[in-house]
């Protein structure tokens, strides 16, 4: 079925009545990116194919009419059935990117699951298909600040060392051994021999030195802080490298175990469209609507058990319905895995703009207005955990008192001025924002809603316009390094929107944090969180619980860093 036809039907769906729709040719010019002459030609082709009847508008500026031969839902179901039989995944994914009703997707979900779940090809390739509901932002390890993309980078590249979250210790990885002198400023790493990049070039100390220089000198890096303490780098041999620090930093080994410190090739300019690393998967294909990871046969550790993972971009509704399944399974049974996300959702106050949000009483009113129990109840949430901390184990219920909201607004001298409230542009986030806007209206608070995308987040244009932003922070496997990164990363909202006085105090606390043991670090984290709560720099919301459905034959499904599955371990018995 023609993609232009599908796009047109989805575009007209809300206004279609009894198979008819009135429209202006200009709409289709913009939708299809073509001239008025080409629009008429395409409509004629659809008419000749028996899909529509087209009646041009009588006179300049009058609406034209289309009468469709079949209901759109019937066409969707028939097309999906045909594509399943033919194994045409790309066309099916194109259909699922369109804004069609969730109920239609649910009706054909068995066919979609059969098509997009695990598949074993004719060459005994184990291929897993998964859905994403948005564009991939960046896969540059120096720029990435979104959890899914950061998770993908962990499969494409490797670090000198690895953090073991179960034992809270650093282990060898690309480097088989490391040591330091008594000052803890000179660190020497010995690289494993025989490690190759995805294009078969050998890994040497020059690649490590190049990676460090790239981190230090990148003009637009979010992670320069990882190499700020590096004074010099010496390649003593092809497999030996010594890093000298400007000052003692007990946390440095955790820095170089960060996925953002993955080693890249020194002989090729980095290109995220042609990602060259040493990781267990290589980037086989990347387009606007599809990304393919393939197992790297020469990986220096255990090879992944899956051969390929295909990620297709579809609509949010399609992504929420379709799960990992197995092709031609006699059973429709599914298992569910629940996991508390290693992060939290929050409402950020932009304290870099001179607006009414600077008023302490306004922020207190906003705090009491955000009643998580009421929100979850009215939006019929399932499982969730109220947050008052970065980490779930420290979170406690927060007391909210609606009776103090009006007195606080009066104390602040608030007179209904518009407060810009930014939120992610997907259904669940829109529901939360609309709910909060309605709560504000009860007290005369005028929230003006603005949806934004992750690309908008990276561009940072919203910094000059947003008073409040709904956002989230997700941790890697190393919660203490992630806590540091939340405040050191210039791309994240903490650095962009906290008042400079608070950031200066937090930076001083983080210097002590890096020097302390586990107990001291935890105490400093609690002190920083207390400062955030007392000043309502942000409003803690909740710790999401991720629920994933998968066929019971898919084995070793485990949550990994950033709350995503560990694709290196998944396997299917044949």
C-alpha cells in the first residue's frame, strides 16, 4: 500500500465522517512535500486504483472532497495481514508510525508480535525485533544524555575498566591490569592483546590517548569533567599507558569505567553514523526509522547469543502494546518482568530566569499542588513509588497540604501571571501536564503548556522560555558516579537551571564526596538532596516501575544499566 495514501488517511482520520472527508489541496502539499500539480496527479492515481473518489473544490479556495472506498481500519488490518505473510517488516513499521487508534493496533497485535518478535532466519540467525517510539538523538559518547542511547553505546564500545555494582568495585576490562604509585596521581594500565575494533584494526595505547584528548578538547562535550583531572598521558608501549592526574582523585577509576569513556579508534574520525568501537555489537544499519545492531564475532569476551537486534521506530501506542515474542509459537502466554527504574521523575524549577518562580512562596505552592497520590489515583496508575530522593531506598512519602496553597500565592503576590510548563510530547506526559494544569486552575494558577522533544532538550532553547519542566533522571549501574554526573553534565537540567549559589555549594560538597568512603558519600548525597527539597529547586515526583512482557521461551531477560534489558545475555533455546 502506498505510503502517501496511508499518511493521508491517518491525517484525515479525525475529520472523516461516513467515509468522506473535506480538505484543502494545500494540506496535502505540506503533508507530501510536493506541488499542487503533483497532489492532483497522486489523487488521480489513488482514484484509478479504486481507493478513493475525488471531487475537486468548485472555485478557488473551496474545499475538495474525498470519498474512501473502504474503512481505514479494514485497510489497516488487511495490509498488516498481507505484510505478515510476506515478511515485509519495513512497511509494517511505517504503518505503525502513523497516529492510528490504539484499539486497532491491539486488534492486530498477535500478527505484529509474530512478525516483530524473535525470529530465526534460514541461516539460523537469531534476530530480536524491538520498537522505539521516537527518533534516536545522538550516539556520540561525549554528547549523549538520554538513557536509551547511553545504553546502546555500552554495546558498541568498551572501557578500560568496568564497575561491578554487586560488589561495588572496579574490575579490569580492556585493561587486564592497572596500578598506581603511592600518590595515587600516576595510574598505569596494561591493555589486553588481540583486541580489535569493528573494522578489524588492533586496539593500542594510542587509541586510549586519543580518546582522552577527545574528551578533554571537545568543544561541545557534556563529559569534559571526566578528564578534567588528567594532566598528561604517556604511551610507554603499544599496550601500556600511564595517566598522570593534576591532583589525587580516588574517584578517577570510576570515571574511566563510565560508558562515556569508551575507547574509540585513533586512526578514524569519529562518526556516529558509522560507529567504530570494540563492543559486543557493531552498528550494522542506522536510518531515521530503523537501527540494527549485529553481534561482533571477534569480540574479546563472550560473544552475544543473539545475532542481531532490530529497533523499529513506531508510534507510542504501538510501542506500548507490542512486546518481545517468538515467531510461530504454539502458545500466546507471556511473562512480565517488573523493575524499579534506577532514577526518578521530577518537576524542575528554572531559577536562571527572572520570573515569579524565583519567589520561594510560589515554589512552595507548586510543591503542595503536586500531590502524587492524587495524581496517580485520578490517572489510574498501576504501580509506582513516591520519590523524595534520587534513590528509591531513601525515598519517603512527602506531606502535601492543599490548604496552604492560596495563602502562599497571596504571600508571593501572584496575580494569575502565566507560568510556562514544559513537558515531553508523548501521551502519558501530556496527561500528567494536563492534570497539573487543571489542579492549578482551581487555585487561579495559570499554567501554559508547551510540549517538547528530546531534540529540543539538547538544543537548550527551552532554557530561555520554560518556568517549569517535567523531566526525569536515570542512573547507570554506578549510582554514585551518576549522582556526580547529574550535577557535572552541562546538558542536564541541574546544571542549566539550579541557581548559581546552590551549584557552587553543591560543587564544594561533591569535592568532599569524591574523597570519602561509601558511608560518607551517602551522607553527602542526603545533605544535597535535603538542600534541594528545602529550597524546592525541583519537586521530586516518583520512581517509575518498568513492566516488560516477553515470551517465556526468551531466557535470561534481566534489567541492566539505565533500566533497560541486557541484550548481551538474552537467548532462545532452539
